[in-house]
């Protein structure tokens, strides 16, 4: 099982009030591909992504990612899991401004003590595949938004993870760059036989996914198959699921 959630709940304190962010999330993915988690602001999608990425722990329920139970990992175990088993791509890119693009890609490997020569070969290969090898010596402020995100994806792929989580990865990109990035994520899922899960609120983004888990009020309301649907079709079906849930 590449991804499984069973009865996952999570709540937070907001001042003196407890907010129930997730109310028993159930979902499962057995095969590689490009999948989406779609929901409006406040639906719980960011909370769910944090749990799937072992950045936080659920109050209850089971979470399995890349064949490993992660809901009860210690902090040290969670750090090791994030470093070697998954990749995470953020909306804000999260590149270190004082490092070059190549150094940003290689940094997790250096921190893990990998051989520098082998690390350079790996980063070179990844940056070539992602079309940013000629930007390797540039710092992030000299790169376009699309180039920064491609560097971030190369960094996420450094350890050849079985799963990539992408948190609104095109939120800071224009429509042309967004379209190219959605296609890239789908292509990588096929080429590397990996699971790519993108959290989004955009129908245009979700239309590029193989299947989309519709999240509302802290629970998965439906699974949307997107074959043959464009952005308008995804938006219409999404609203239909919300009305009938």
C-alpha cells in the first residue's frame, strides 16, 4: 500500500476553542500515479498533508506511507522518514537564498553524509531532467518562480523516494508555468513509478491528476476520477459531490 489513512482525526486549540480539523479521514492508494487532494480553505487539506508527511501526528487513526506506519513515529524516526522515504514540495519553494540551485538540491545529501562525488552526479542528472542544469550556479533570487520550483522538485527527488507530496506547488506561479509543472509531476509519477500527491483548491490543477480525493469538513467526501474532465468539468463535479455529501 503506497498510501493509507484509516479513521484519522486531528484537532487544535484556537485560543480557548478546540477546532476539529480532521474527522475520521479514510483513503487508500495502491498504485503509482499523480493523485490530488482537493478542498476549500478550512477543509483540512493542509492538516492532512502535514500528517501524511510526518510533520505532525494524528490524535487517532492509522497512517501508512510507502509501506510504513508513520502515525506513531518518534521525532527522530519521523525526521529519518522524511529525509529518505518521501519528498516534499512546498508552495513557497523553501530554497535557501544564500546557496546556489545546485547546492540547494545537494544539501539534504550533504546533511546525510553522502559521498560528495556521487551526490554531484545525482544532482546533475536530476537538474538535467528538470531543465534547470544550466541554472545550477545561480542563487534563487536569479531564478524565475518556475525554475525555483523545479529546483525544489529536484531536491525532493534526491533520495529517489517512493512518494512525493506537493503542497499547492503552483500557488506562486503564472498559468503557463503552472501547466508545465502539473505535466512534469504527472510525467515523473509515470517515469519513476512513484506516487505524487498534490494538495490543491484549483480545478485546473486537479484536472491533471489521475484521481482526486474531495475533502470537506475534515473528511473525504468522494473520490473523483478525472479522465475526460477539464478544469470546468472538475469544478462542476466537485460542487456536485459537496451538495450530495
